[in-house]
């Protein structure tokens, strides 16, 4: 593969990119391999090979927002480190066109003995900022991170959240052409994560290239236009994010079906009431209402019973009003349906103190017989950043009189259509 990168719209390209790790059972085996390398006649191999990536061919163009999905150990992080240049490939090559800012594993690139300020100066210089640019952005980096009170303390005294906040702040203020994020934002606190996703959306809208690796399929589908599914070091699928997320979720469901036997009848208790959180939001209660009684477990009749879901939350009133979403899943973990206030264009009304309670009604319940769990989620005004969740917050058992199979009884209508017989047509 050969490109003129001076004028190309290609941001990242890889050709037959592979990475192999040599795993030694004992430290002495590493010395033996050094003294008697495999290329010598009759020499032994004292290690076993682990191929983290195999023959990855990939083109990412400027302005694309690409999500990377896959299970732990699939090769996602290895691919991102090869793109960043923190790893060297075993074979193949990777070419990058533009300034890269990366937020990889927690604290990568930080010296724990240096102060926060010293690490900012060092990291910004590594990312290619000139001394003048660093001086220009230094105060903004510190302000965005929210660690000004500790900026002159060694980062080894920082919490994991402070690490992430400072590293992310440096990355976005480097004005990168390519931003790479590998799960690190999941460590930060809720308020900072929301602010971070807002900035990521701004960078996306500004035409920056973004590689976003996350186990949150909802975030992948919401943020990215394209997704890549990696499994056992190889690309399984590459395409529209909604299509890839659906295929990957099906893959996870199949693995769950084979390995999981989820106990039912032990849904979580109602969420305790709390004061409204500063710069964040949380769920207070998730419950079912059946016949004017609130419960965490309900028995319903398919096509007859009315199901009412109650969700209350507290939020910082200075923030935009959050959104609420629910999913219903089967015993084996398969999500069968979902509903969200932003998709239904439903406006939640809060009190002045930031509290709200909403009801979701299914009249009648269309589910067919089976046992289901209710999951509730509280998200930001865009329906992207997750403030709080309550998985397995309630359970319901659906019974039915009919012999229909499946998950739902979809509204339908039978009709008769008269067909002319040979006798009718002859007359």
C-alpha cells in the first residue's frame, strides 16, 4: 500500500499489521533464548508465541469517528498502541498522517515522581506542542482537569480519577488531528466524564479523527459512525456502527447463553434516596406498579395486564435535565426491548431542586410468557454519558393463556381474500 500522505485524506493506514509476544515460562528461559537464538542450527525455542494481532489491513480517513469493540484480550489495545507508536509491530506496517493525542491505559506517559505540572509540560512536548503553545494552553489544561489544588504535587499521590482528568485535559488541548481513547474515561468521576464527552462531541463536529475503544456498546453506537469488531487478533467485521454493535451483541448473547445461568427472583432492592449530587445525577428509585401497589417483582398476563414502571432521580439543577432509558432482558441476558425519553421526544419536568419522577406505561403488556429483568439508566441530555444505572432493579414473570411462541405478540390482522375458481371464471 502506498499513499501520498502530503495530500491524502487518509489519517491512518495499516498493511498486514501483526504483533507477536514471546512468553517465557521462567526468567532463565529468556537468557537461554538470547544465548542460543532460534536461528542457530539445532537451537531450541524457549518461549511460546502469543499473536495479539494478525494481518490487520485498515484505512481510516480524516474526520471519521471509529469505535473499536471486542472482548478483553482480543487485541484492541494492542492495535491502538501500534497506531500511537508505543509498540513496534512484529510484521507489517502502520502509517499515521497528523498529530496524535492518545489516552491509553491509566497513567500511560506520566512519571509518578513528577508533579502534575511537570507531567503536563512533558506530555505536551511529547505530543508535539512548542514551548510557546504549552505556555499558551497551560492554565486552560489545569482548569479543565480540575486538579489545580494538587497540580504541584507528585502524581503518585493522585487518585485514578485525577490521573485521567489531567491526562485527558492535556490530550484535548494539544489540538490533535487524531484522538485515541482506550477505555480510560470509564475511570473518571461522573461530572468530569460528562464534560469529557461534550468535548469529544465538539472535536467530532470539528472534523477530528477519533478512535474510541469502549465496552459500552451504547456509547459506541451513539458517538461513532463506524465500528470495528476485533476478536482473537483479527477483524471480524468493519462497517456502520449500528450494524457492528448488533452483530457483536448477538455474539455476546450466544456466549452468555452457553455459560450463564442467571438466578431469578432476586432483583435489586429499590435504590436508596439521596441528596441531589453536585455536577451529576443519580437514580433514587426503580419500581413496578401493579394494581396501585409498588413492587420489585410482578406476575402479569400477556396481552391483558397493564405494566407501569416508576423511575425517580435527583440531579444537580444547574445541569441540563437528564434522560431516562429502560431495557427488558430475558433470563439469559438477551435484551428484548428498550425505551428512552430522548427517542420518544418526551420532556421530563424537574423540580427546582433537580428531582423528578417519570412513569412508563405498557397497556397492555405485549410480552409473551417468560421471566424478564428490568434495567434502568440515567443519561445526560444527549443520551450519551451514563450518570447512573440500576441493572436487575425489578423482575417480572409473564404468563399467557395461548400457545404462541417468541418474545412478543406483535399487532397484526388476518384477512380473507376470495380466489376465483375455474368454475367461476368459466361463467
